[in-house]
C-alpha cells in the first residue's frame, strides 16, 4: 500500500464503514471508494426491486382475498326462485335459512333491496307460505333468513285455520305457485295458554278457543306440547279440508308441514 496521502486513504476506509460495510477492507486508496459505492448501488437497487416485488405480491393477495370474500357474500345472498324448487327443496330452503338465523350467518340483508322491489312491484313468486301466530316474537322472514318476495305469510293468533286463512293459502298455492305450506306454532304462545286456562276474556278473544281446544284435549295442559299439537292439527286441516291444496298435494306440487319455533334460541323444528 502506497504511503501517498495516507490520511486521505484512512478517511476513505472509515467512510466506507459508515455506509454499512462489514469487516475490514484493505485496498488501494484510488480504487476503494469506487468499488465499494458501486457495490452499495447494486445492493440498494436489488433491495428496491425486492421491496417492489413484495409490495406487488401483497397488494395482489389482498385484492384476491377481497374478491373471494365478495364472491362468497354474493353466493350466500342468492335469490330464491320457486321454479327451481321442488316441495321438499322449498322446505329445505326454509330450514337452511333458519339454521343461518340461529348461527348468526344470515344473508337476506345482503340482497339489493332496490332490485328486489323493482322485480316484485308487478308480481310475486314466493316459494313458501307460512301460517304463523300473530305474536310479535315470531318475525317470519327473519326467522327463515328470507327477503322480499320469498314467503307468503298469513298471521293469526294461535296460527289457526279459518275460512279466510284457508282461502289465503289456496291463493298462495294455486295462483302464486308456492311449493310448501308451513304451519308454525311457537313457545309460550299466549293463545294456547289462554285456551288451557279457559278463563273469561274481554271482547272476542275467546273466539279462538274452539279452534285450539282440540290440541289441548290431545296434548294436555303443557303449553309446548299443546302448541306443537295445534300446529300439526291445523297443518292437517289445511292439507285435507281444502280441495285445492289437497289436489296439489296429491300431484306432488306442494307439501304441507308443521313446525315449532323456540323463541329463546330461535330454532325451528318440524313436528311429525
């Protein structure tokens, strides 16, 4: 190593260490800095390329995840068309919707309500009809995770059949083309409880008693047992008392079933 201007050579070696060079370097002063800076530039360029590649890879991965998640949501929020469902399939759709409701994985809210309103403004094609109690704790569309135009709902205290209710269910089946009729009883039904007690009540409330009494006579004073029996009795009446509905049942164009809704856990079970 030449002794020409050793202070300058020494400073250059120190400067290269400040730039991040590891270890000791011994070289000619006139070539040290040039070679080292070229190396640093190459390393810096490589690092920048790697950073850019990582950024692109991360961005693409995030975008793919977003689109996959969106696609899953759109798949879960698919519309239900009655023409695609058999009577058994329609009942399964109701029960699957209830499972989503119970597990907190509902999809009905993901539908575009503006599109649904536009498509149902002139006509309707519900795939199911549900005869339920008028009780405020039984929100039928929510319980089955359905939206506008999917369920034809009839509500009356005690979910009982009357000429008017039968006429409504016939309209749903024969005109609208519903594939299933579900008569839905529920826990802690006030109409069933009042019938069991048989106490005097104001107005015309007692007009419900004769329609619920057969279930109480069959099941006894237990409200749950009586509510289930009541749903079963009126599902049978709907299927057999109406010549319109019974004819569709014989042709396997519609299914009539009974169910029971637990207001505590949100679960619907079928009643045999």
